[in-house]
């Protein structure tokens, strides 16, 4: 008699009359023990949170919108933008972040982020179980997917809203290939919401458009129905403070080079992360080759396109992992079942294994709880922040314009605005024109006309990385003098300015120079 560790959720739900060496309730218990372990792992991994350069900005921007009651407005944070319209395409996410932080602090932000990650995991588990995967096999696949989400969900970022919405699109088109359902008409409303949360809606529209086009071309979807669905979803995304103008803006910015941001670079295959992704894709190909399930052309094209996205930008890896799990996951499960059946490998399951899984789940959940209290500044992961220099400026109470490193702009504006305005921050093209942005990059790296920002007589202070080329150039620049220097950053002031004189009279605060170990904010 053949023993198995777990059976599929689908068999249990349907009451399939497969012979078992133990009662059905024991099988159910073993199933849920595995599920609990995987979900506990998801909670633990998603609860670990480090500070992201944009988080300070998200909270401050959300507060600005909430208090002013306006989304489309001139940028109030930089002295170089000259009243330029700030295209805040993530405004709704930032309002949510601000309200959650105002109500529950860092605990609320971490809990929200972890809850969304666990919800995506649970829905994905549910999908795989409906497709016949056992809890163990589905759980192993989900653990692989979780690995690719860690790069994004180790921080609190607005893209956390794109993952459940893309999953919704993938699930609806997956079900729509086998049997049309009117549930797919919830997508226009979903896209209207998505367009105000995060620009990832463009990926969702791309997936939907590819699927509908191939379905129409292969005769599986009526031209009228498919066209209405896609056009309605596209039009729904125009329901935002900027209207259809947002489409052209996002398409234009999507192809801008971002050499200073690592996640916008292509996936490097010969790294641990790259090899792990290759292994996931290879598993998907193996499943598609050996599966007995039908392979619908529309889903195969969507899978191929999404699988290639990380080769354009690393940040697309979680989206690709979701598509692989939803589309290729059922095929992997069927191929796995064939492989096991062909070998007829007998196995015995110990009653201690489910108990061990439940104990492991309890340990993981308990271990996750301490992570919910602090979004920690961790220089080796999220980068260091000039905590000492910024605290000195805040304590001085001066009003000034600050030329600053790109990565520190939002940290500074959160703590120092409105008294201090910055030269640049992480909003890039949404608030800054190309000339201003290029000048700030030159200042950051000490290249070309590195002092173009400083030549603006409105610049009173400059905060640069200690030991970097810009630091050395500043030390040699007449008219500028160092005010505060530590291992991470050096604050310079323009000779004779009131801000410089006020800062020189104050002792530096007793804080880690890079903020290491401090909790957000």
C-alpha cells in the first residue's frame, strides 16, 4: 500500500474516494500542518523590515496631500524646481502610508506590508490547491516564490500594492482561458484603483492586453468582448488626478536610464540571485514539457513575456515569479505527480512530521513578532543616512537651501522641511527636469560640471559623502567650509552665510553617523 505525506486540497474538498492508510481527518490535519508551516515562514520573512530611502518621502508626501487636500500641486520641497508641477503617480499609496503611520506608527506600516505579503501567499496557495497540487508540493513552490519577493518586501514601498493586483489579473485570465466568467469585469475598477496606487498598473495592462490579443487571434475570445474588456481597463486608469496625461508620462519615464539605482539594472545571471531565478525558470519549463495539462497559447505568451522582464530590470523578478507560480505552477504539479508515479517510490510518513511542522510554524510566528516594532536603519542592506548632520541642522533651526546626495534627499526633507529645501530627492523625473537631475548626479559623483548646483547662489549648505570625489573637491573649493564631519557625511556651509555661522556654534548631536541601529523615522 502506498503512503503519502499529504494529499491535495482539491481531493479533500471533493471527498475523493482514494484509499488511505489513515482517516481523512488525519490527512486534513497533515495538510494544514504543512500550510501552517509555509504561512508561518511567509510571515516571518515579510516581517523583517529595513528602512528604504523613499519611505521618509512617502510619509511626508502623504501628509502634504492629506493636509492640503490637493494631489496635483507645485513641488514644495526643492529650491530648484521653481514651482514645477509635481506628478505624484503614487499619491494614494502615500496617503495610506501616512494615515497608517499616523495611527499605528512603524508597527502599522510593518503589519500592513507583512499582511499584504501573507495574503498574496495565501491566495497563491489557494490557487495551486484548486489546480490539484498537494499542500507539500504547492508549499515548496511558494517557498521559492517567497525568495524572490524578499528583495522588495524587506522594505515598506508603494509597490506592495501592485503584487496583489497583478495576482488578481493573473488569476482571472488563468480562469478565463478555461471558462469565461463575468468576474473578470471587476478588472476595470481594479485598474482605476491601481493607477492611483502605483505605476505597476502598466504591467497589469500589458499582461491583460497580451492575453486578450492572443485569445482573440486564436478564436477563443470574441473580438467584441475582448476589445471592450481591454479598452475599458485602459480607460479606467485615466481616472486619476492627471488624467490620460499620466500614460504618456509613465511610458516616457519607464525607458529612462537609471544607472544609479541597482534594481533598475538587468538581472545578472551569474549571481546567487540570478542562478536561483534560472532554476525557477528551468522548473517551469520542466513542468510545461512533462505536464499532461492543456497549454493555452495566450497563457504561454504571457508567461514567456513576464519571464523575460527581469532581464530588463531586476525589480521585475517578483512579478515574473508570480506569473510562473500561477501559470506554470499547475503544470509543475502535474509533471511532479507523473514523475513520482513513474518511479513508484514507496514512502512512510511519521506522525511526528505534522507535529514538527506545527511547532515550526509556531516558532516562526513567535519569532516574527519582535520584528513588528521597528523599521531599522541597516546600512549594509538599505544604506546609511546622515543622522548626525541632519539632526544638527534640525537643532539649529536655520532656514536654508541644501545641496544633497540623491539617496539622502527624502530623509532630509522629512526631518527638515519646510525650513530646509533640498536640491534633489528620490522622486527623480516626477518632480525634476532632466537638466536639474543631471546636475545633481554630477554633484553626487563629482564628475563633469560637478559644482553646477553650487553655482546657484541660493545654495547655502551642501551635504556630501565623506571621502568621495565631491568631498575632496569641496575641501578645495573657495567660499565653502566644513561644518560637521563624520565617517559617512560632511556638511559644508557657504562662507559668511547666517546658516553657516549658526551651525558652527552648535556641538554635533550624539548619534550614529550613518543612523545604524536607529528606528524609523
